[in-house]
C-alpha cells in the first residue's frame, strides 16, 4: 500500500447568533458554498465553548474553527466581549471575526474595530456578500498561519539540533533529541536506533506503546527506511494495518528514517490524534528533524569509533613496550 495523507478539510465557520431562524438561514447559505458550520445561540455558550477550546489549542493543534461569524446584539454577553476574548488569546487571535448586526450605525462599526473585529456586515445581507467577506478573511488567515507554523517549526528544529549536539554518546543523542521534539510539539511518538545485526532497537517513546518493534522492510517504517524518505500515513483507526492496531485512537502518523547521507542510523515516528493534524508540510518538518538527528548520530558514532581506535592503539603500544 502506498502512503497517503488526509483529505483537505472544509473550512469551518462558528456562527454565534441568538435568533434560531437567522442562524439556520446562515448555515444553509454557508453549506451551499462549501463551508461546514457550528451554531451557538448565546454569548454565554460561546464564551464557554471558546474557553474550552482555548485550553486545548497549541501551536501544533489548531482550533477546529476557521472563522467566527458573530452577532453583536445578544442578551447577556454581547458580541463585543466575545470578539475581545478571541483577539486577546495568543493562539486564537489570528482567527478572523466578522461581526453582524441589524444596526447600521457608525458607532457600532467603530466599536467593532476597536474590539478587534476583522470585518463588519449589516443585516440583511446577500449570500454573495457574506461569501466574499469570508473568503477574503480566510485567505489572510491562511497566510498568517504559514508564518506562525514556520516560526514554531524553526524553534523546534533548533531545539532538537541543540539537544542532539550536546552529547557524543549515540544513545543520549537519540534520547535528548526525541525529548526536545516531544517537549516542543506534544506529539506521541517513539525513536529507534538501527543496528545492522539486530535491527531497530527502541530508545525512547512518549504517549504510546508499540505492540511490536517496527520492521525495516514492511509497513510505514519499512517504506521510510527503504526509501530514505519520511512517510505520511493518515486515518489509522480505519486501517487494520495501523502500527498501533485498528482500534487505536491515533488518527495519523509520520515515520522518518534517521539518515546521514545514504546511511540509515535509526527511525523516528510521531502520532497525532487529529486526522487532519499532519499534512505535507508537517511531513517535511519531521523529515528535517530526522536528518538533524541522523547527522548527530553519525558524528557520535564516528567519535565513539575514534575513541575505540585510540584506546586500542594505546593498548598495543603498551603491550609492545
């Protein structure tokens, strides 16, 4: 079976609207244009939902919301407070907020901007007008997310590289590099070193338990090691060939060899609970991590071999004397 990735996820719009009829109408309009929707009918409910999501979000686990369509005039907690909450959260503030109201007043528009709204639409509005506004904001969000992702990936790669180069013991190289990766990403995973005589040997793991040692010739690990390329494998629970079994909660994995040039020195695999959590960009990131660890392992093995030769030479010299 060839490696495969998850299908592209449809953009999801969170609609916060206390008028049920209006909310359902907006849902129909959005679904007809290719959007998924979640409906929330009160400001208090929206705050509770966003607080729960905000507690779970990390730079590596994005919210399942791409845009918020927010009614201003709601009983209790109004739209301004909700907008402010989103824009003050470090990991949610890039999510576009379009505020909607029946009041076409300059003061409302000014207030919307002051509370951080990205756009403002007055009821009643045409479906084409709403779609155009959402499309434009999602394009901006996409560009911002690329920059955010590049920054966190660079930080993680630097941390892994520094950890791997901080020791010249091959075992510690693998352990410390793996721990740095898990610390920065929160992924589940495992790292193995490769011995020509005994195959893959588990060095460290986190958040998972393998039923058996990965193969160097079959499955995701075999494809990665044989091709010397990272392999993305998605939707594991639906796949009985999943490395963790067909009932695993994990939804996607990436396996990458730890190579230095043409020499494979080990294998790294990481798992994500979201079927859309890994994509081609993440595969390239994990491949980069694998290359860093592979080079550090090679340097450590060369140093170890050099030390052995020096000790052997010293022993021979002493014997000759």
